């Protein structure tokens, strides 16, 4: 009888990065044992790739600019059953990933983190407000039980691949949720801690230009 192909049962952690050499060491050092990091270098001009390699991460280069392009390159390079996605800025605790993985093991199709600031002043009001407005629309229009479109999530790799190509820039997390709703996925939200970046500057909230780009991408997905 033919042998059934089985994917490795571990978890690959895709970490999209652009100029995160300062923050990346803390992120990689905090990954749970057995979680395999893939750092996707998305046009860095600092030592992001060298730092990642030095900490034992597999490095994938994605020349097309954009958060979504980097995430999808990492997913394509993964070989494990489950894939997690985590920002490389240190604002979220990699040690909380197993709680999202547990939701997948319990039957969910997608587990997403709901950011809970650990102190004041971490989450700028304009990005927090925009996030709240978009999340409300996801609940009311698409029936998704989410209050955040944050950047920590876990899903089976095959499920992610089944959705096809998604938005290449900041609209990726939003389009992922919209497509998941359309496909009837069981989406579960888990509270996670949200803290100040470990270093570097935010690509979204760090500048008015970044915020405007993110807003443009969100609107392109929702129209």
C-alpha cells in the first residue's frame, strides 16, 4: 500500500522583517523550544539577515516590497503542519504562541492574537482607533468574532495555501480574515500582551506616511 505523506508536526514561525536587526535577537531568543523560525528579509539595509542567521534562523529573501509579500514567502518556504506569523519588532511575546497553537489543535482553522497593551502610551491613538473601526466591520459584516487585526496568528499551512494569493502589502492580515470568513473557517481570538518595540521604528504607526499607506491598503481590501 502507498505510504501516506505526513507533514512534520512542528510549528514554523514566519517573521517578516525589514530593518529589524536591533529587535530581532530578543524575538528569536524568546521562541518556544521546537518552534522553527523563518526570517523573511524584505529589503533590509541593516544586518537583519546576518543577525537571523547568527541566532539559527532560516533566512528567506523576498525582493517584492510589502508585509504580505514577505509573509507569503515565508509560508511558501515552510514545511511543517502549522505556521505561525509574528512581527520581528519584539512588541509581542513569542512565548504566547503555544496558546494560539492549542486553539488549532482543538479544532480551530485560524487563531489570532488580540493585543492587550501592558502599559499606557504603547499603542498610538490613531492606529488603535483605525484598528477598532476595521475590527467592528469584520464582526458586523463578516460575522468574525475578532476585535483586532494584529500580526500574531497561527493556522494549518495547507489551509493558508488554499486561500490563494492575498494582498502583498499592509492589507494582508485583513484580507486573510475576510477570505477566512468567506471560506467558513472557525476563527478564534486569544488575548496576547502588547508592549513597546524592542528596537527600530514602526513601519505603520512610526510615521504619518506609514499610517496612510496602511489605511489605503485596508480600504482596497474592504471595498
